[in-house]
C-alpha cells in the first residue's frame, strides 16, 4: 500500500503498467474508488505507466471531517505528481474527476499533457445540483442502502442493465461498509463549481466521452466542454450510461488512444 501526505492527509495510490511508458493518472468520480478503472486499465497496462489513487474522503485515503472542494483535490493531484517525480501526466477523469483534471490543466498547464473527460461537466447547474442534493439527502436521512437504490439508475445505461442488472447492482453495493459522512463531503465539494468561462485556457489535446444513455451528466454537459476547449474532440458512446468505461472499456480505450494519446505524442 503506497501513500503520500498532502497537508497531513494520507492519500492512497497505486502504480502499475509499463514503468517506461507515458504516465497516465486516473482521477475518480465521487461514488466509486480507483477500482472503477480496472477494465480500461487492462486494455492499456502494457503500453503506459498507470497511476490510480483514491481522492481524500474516498476508499483507502484519509477522510478528514470537511467538505472536499475541487481546488483541494487539484492540490492533492499535483502533490501526488511531485511525490512520484512526474513532471507531467496525461489525466483521465470521470464525473467530478473530470472537473479536477480540467482544473489542473487550467491552473497547472505545464503539468498536464492531455485530458480525457468522461461523463463530466464544467459547471454544476441547477439540474446537476438537484441530482447531487437528492443523493446527499438520501445518504444523510436513510444511509447507504437507500442511497444505492437512488444512485443506481444514474450510473448505468438502460441497455447495459437489461443483461447485467445484478452484476451492476452488486458492484454498487460494495461501498456500503463505508461511513456516510465522507461521501456527503465529497458530494458537497463540486456544488459551486463553474469553470466554463475558463475552458479556453486549456491548450492540450482533449477527448470528451459520454454515454448516450447517461442521465446523471447527459451529453449536453460534454458538448459544453468540447465547445469551450480548443483542440478537443467529443464522442458519444451509443447505448452506454454514465459508467461507459465499465460497460464498454475496449471502445472507451480505443477512442482515448486514437484521438488523444497519439496526438499528444506528436506534440512531445
């Protein structure tokens, strides 16, 4: 188990893949820890140096009793890069992990080589805020069992659930042993997030992915990201939901590799 201290908060991380390859850091969403990337990592571990980590308040990282704002997550991310000696990295972020990644590219442009933003957003608008608040309210009032039932349909595509409902549900209940408060603190962090007006400052190759059946962050959020980021491409993965990377990891990897890594390598 590898950890580093980010202002006295222990952040858990793992390294795998090809140590001589280009470094890729995967930035988690709120609900699921770094294991969410397991399938897509299997597609690329022979080529790339892989770094995964749990956000503060998540998984095996420390869980201080405070709201975990995006700006603090960015500091943790840069601290991780400093700790393992990375001058730069390619960032792949899911949901609020995409917000963390895009903020890192805005605030630390020399440290980010490329971006893959998956089911993400540049602004927590009223609709997204209402969805997040429903999760917070459910978690605080009724605990994990009820939260799983509320969050479950937001995470998966309708097509995928037709044949994989039980597998998907059991995957979502694996966090039921964790305390509710850190999860609530994670959810509260992006409530005031808005960097839409700053997206033009991102000047690295960027691919934006979303599922056509994503009801947590529908394609409109990805379209805003792609419209605001120069040198970006958007791909809507048909018949997939918010967790498109788990539903069809090979396709997600192909889109990221073909439209992002090859282009970033040309700029090296």
